[in-house]
C-alpha cells in the first residue's frame, strides 16, 4: 500500500516538479523546459528570477526580514507613495495575499458606512461567475456553490446578480447596501471583461446611492491588461481596490487601496496584519514597480498582446473544431475550447506549454509580462501543435 501523502488533499496537482525558472521558462528536475504561460496564475509578472527583483530581495534579506506593524516601516511608506501617485488612491493597507486584500476591502466598505451613521449598510453586491478568494467571506462574495459546499452557512451580506446586467444591479440596491464589488475582467469565471458602459453605469449607481465601488484587481492589476490597472481602460475610478499577484512578482504580497474618504472609517485598531507589509515584501514590491512603471513597459505588454491575439485568432479560424473563441485583454487571455478544456490543457502541456484552467470551458494564458513577441510566437506554435494532436486523435477515432 502506497504511503499517504503528508499534504492536504485539496489540490489535483499535475505530475511536474520544477527546479528553477528563467524568464518565461520553467525547468524540471530532469532538465525539461516548459514555456510558462500560466505565471503561477498571473503572479510572476516580471518572469522567473528577474535579476533586479532577486537583488532587491537579497539586499533586504541581509538587513531585516520582519518588524511587525508596531513600528514604522520605511519600505511601506515608499511603496504606498508609489502606488498612490500612480492610481486613484490616497491610502494603502498591505497584506500577504489577494484574499486578505479583499477582506480588507470589504471591511473598509462596511466600516465606512458604519462611521457615517449607517451600520445597517453592510451588504455588498457581487456578480455571478466571480472569484474573490478562499476565506469564508470571499467565498460568500464569489457565491460559487463548489467553493461554498460543506463550510456551513454562507457568510451573510453578499447579494449576487448576473454579470453585466445593470438593471439587476439597480434592483438589488436596498437600504442595506454598502457597495458593489466587481472584477474588471473575470478570471476564474472564464476571462469575461466588463464593458466600459457597464463600469460607467456601476460608478453612476454608486454615486447616486452613496455606495462604494470596490474593484478586485488581484488578477487584472500591475500591467496584466496593458495598463497599470484595468480600471484605467474604462476611465472609471473605484473607491477601494484589492491588489495582489503581480505586485509581488512571486513574493506573497497584496494591498488594499482606497481614497481618503473611503478609508476614513479605518481608525487605529480596526484592522491589522502580523506579516502584512514586511520589509522583504516591500523591497520586492518596489523592485517590481521599477520594472512595470519604467518607460515603454506597458506599451510592450500591449504590443506583444496584439501579436498574441492575432495569432490566437488565426488558430481559431484554422481549428474551429478545437478552439471556439478567444477572450481577454492585454496578456490576460483565454481560449474557450470546442472540446473539453481539460483535454486541450493536457495537449498544450504535452507540447511543453503551461496554461491555467478557468470556468466556462476556458484555458487562461497568462505569460509573464516580460514575454517577447518571439516567445509569444513560440507559444502559438505549441498551441497549434496541441490543436493538431487533438484533431489527429479525433480523426483516428472516427476512422
């Protein structure tokens, strides 16, 4: 009898063991090279082992790793200043993950209404197909039954409506509503972008009813869509925004950004984190911004995205029996498969290309933002190889 694994059985892991990474490549223990277009689910934004980020981590590691928020941490002030100068926000709270950033965002919205004399306003309107994390509050916000099942009563205060339906949002607003929470592009939900018109309508509804607009930019932020943050495409500014993944380039780091008004209820003692904003994370986060905010970087993301999108559109035309649709913005792209997505993902992996599964029978393609046009074309060639293998297998079955 095989010895039981010491880990929780919560992941269905692929039988791959990577030893090191270089840019957009991952190398297994046996020396096989894989083109990493999953980027740890949109995390390794500047690629693996980026020398500037590695140097920043090493330099800080030789000074101090942890202090706790009992003391002032200069790295927090530096990174928060850079984030507020480049966004709508005035205030930042640092966390270790996206789920924690969302928890902070939800608490900030509820506390704001409480501080304004409306303790009854704690409900948040969210959207079908959303994914906001794995804590009890964030699985309730996401509302997906597969994540809620078996964990007792759903945390109250979240009202779900269909994605993109303005009238459903309007009808859901009550005297108990505190805000609206949305991903500008649903990632887990199948790479579904919110339209500019819908984002503007949400902003207007929030303004009309005294609600806070909360954005989950955990996956879409830090250059992933070709802008620093995805909300910039719509011209709509939120009141609160949750950030993580790409901001740490692989180091656990998240942040909740807010306007001074939205954060006005968060007084001393109302929220905290032992590790959030630790010196190591701040050094890495600042190094990532050195790269992402450098002149020309976001234009590079948009340029490579165009090459990638055009190539994927061509594959869709040539393999309609395998690829049904292409979705997404920037380098947050999705292939809606015409076969079971697990089958296409396995074929892509066999071609030594890594992607990420999503809902609606979609495979996410999330390469590091430093990917070159040549590397994008290499990825396209591997996707074509996978499509050919699926087509050949189908032909063999029907022969």
